């Protein structure tokens, strides 16, 4: 492999997928190569498996989950970026993912999450929890579920995400068959999150998880109170019985915060709970006159300041929908295989790609940090014309007529020296310890 890669570098490569080489310095800064080697069980830098995993990461960045030898453009420099002289086949990628378990993918997520937390990608104080369900066209016999009450039941592949609500960055994910209950899958997700995020000190507030109404279950509330370091906030169902109870509350039970907005706080024990600790119910009342009152209830596992919790932290939950719109094309838009370990391995590689793209967006600034993943894949990763050549111990990537080239020079030209100043080894281990530098013309 090394001889053939060196031959490609000596021959020079031209193509339009060279924008992906901008991810190389982000790989080095984040340390993804060591993550992939540990996941692949490869003790040295010479193995094939971590390079195939890099292929999965980079094809996710291109929003093309099947960039394979039989159905893709070749001779564009994509395979060279992975330290390979050729594109892998479907069989090679399948065997790579088949050889690894769900637990190994989870360990990779935990290690990635710790690196991202140390890099300042998220603080983990307010977390958004949401399932991401996709229609499955599998012929397998499985439970069908209704996407909405007024829609017919369909086969679904279930994915569950935990997102930092402030920075809109994913912390971890898990997947399951359509038969698995939401509470059980969420418990597994929270176990991963507890290994990524630091436990709060005694004088610090507990991290808050904001969720949808379907997460208000007795099993989940009991699990959060007994086994986690989090508080969970979820809306209560708008039942007639609860509405009558809210309307029967005296006006003195509500604390008025501003015109047309008041909150009442109660303690309660969910039915059939196994936990003696009480939960808290926050009843939000909007409207000035009694005939205009509208009530909405929220359940929480712990006592928290009502106003910031309901008016600032809970609305941040909707950032997870923006995340799906922005980045789901990386590998979370279509169901794919229902072999859960293979699917989770592929989705975890997409999680790595998303972390690298986030770092690159922050570095490039406006307007690139406002582009969604398909836009970046089309106009940046797959839209930059250039060539790759080698000079002594450095691979030179030259871009022709790149947008904002003058600004990019400040980030990418003389890259080995810049990385050394940051305390990062500029040698690229999967490229046989070549360094990488950029030119703009």
C-alpha cells in the first residue's frame, strides 16, 4: 500500500474532491487516528482496518454513504486521502463493520465525547434528548409503529440522540429495532453520557435534560432519579383531568413573573413509582384574564429555578431539530441495514465526521459555518479544483481559485509550523508520516 501511495504522489493527482484534505489538520488536532486504531484493534500505524474506517468517515463528510469502487468517481484523490491506493469494495467495508460489536462502537463514542469535551465543543449543562426515527423498507417481520396519531403504522429504524442544547453538538447516540421501548433505549443513552460528561460537584447544579412529552414515563423518571447525575424535564400530557386540576388551583398558588405569565410549583409522586423521592410539577399559566388562561404542565425530577428552566432552557430543546436538518445527511437520514452493530458502527463514523466538520466550520467562519452538510459536501469538499503532489517529506495540496483564498492562507499555509506551535505533531500517520501543506493560486 505504501509503495502504491508513494507512486500516486509521485505521479501527481488532480481532481475536484480535494476539499476533503482540509479535514486533515482537524484530524490531527482532535486525535481521530488513535481513536480509529483503538476501535480497529490495530497496534501499529501500518494496518488496513483504520484506513478503511477513515474511508467511512470521509464518505460520510461527502454525504455519500456508498462511495465504493464499483459506483464512484475514481482518480480524484479521495482514496489517497485515506492512505489507500484504491477504493474499497462493499465486501471489504461490510467485513470491517461486521467484525466489531455494539460495545466497541460505544467505547469509540465515549472516547470521542471526552476529546470533544476537552476541546470545548460542549459544556454539557443543558442537554436535548430526542429519538430520530426513520422509515424502514426492510422485508423483515417487525413491529410497526405510528409516526403520528393520524398516520398509518410503518416499520421503523430507531435512533436516539443526546445533544448539547447550547452549542448544538451531539454527545452520543444509540440505535435499536422498532420493538425496543423508548425508556429502555434512553437508559442506555444516559449511561453513555455519564461516562462522557463530568459529574457535578456538590455546589454545582445537576445537568438538565430537556425532552419531549413521550419521555414522561414512570420508568424513565425513576431511573434518572436513582441512577444518574441528571435532572430530566419533560412536558406533561394535556389530559382533561390535569387541565381541570390546573384550573382548580387558587390564584395565590401562581407566582406572577410578568404580564400574562405565571408559574405554580407542586411536588408529586408518579403513579406506580418505585422511588420515594418526589418529583416537581411546574404549571405554566399564560393570559391576563381568567377566560384567557392557558395551562401547560411540566414534570421534573429535581427542583430548579422555574423561570430560566421553562423560558430559556426548555425552548433550547428545539435545537436538536435544527441539528437533524443541518447534519442528518452525514449518515442519519436513511435507515440502511438492520444489523444493529453494523449500522451503529457506520453512524459512529458519521459522528466522527460531524466533529471534524464542526471544527472546520469554526475555523473557516462566515459563510461556511452557516452551510448545512449537503452544501458543504457539494461546494467545498467536492467543489474545489486542485492537485496533490509531494515535495520531500511534505504533501502539497494546491487549490485553484478557492473562495476567500486570502483568509484561508492565514489558517492553512505553512501548516506544519502552525501545528507545531499548537503542540500538535504535523506528521500524518496514515499517510506514512508525510506532512501536509496547502497552496492557493
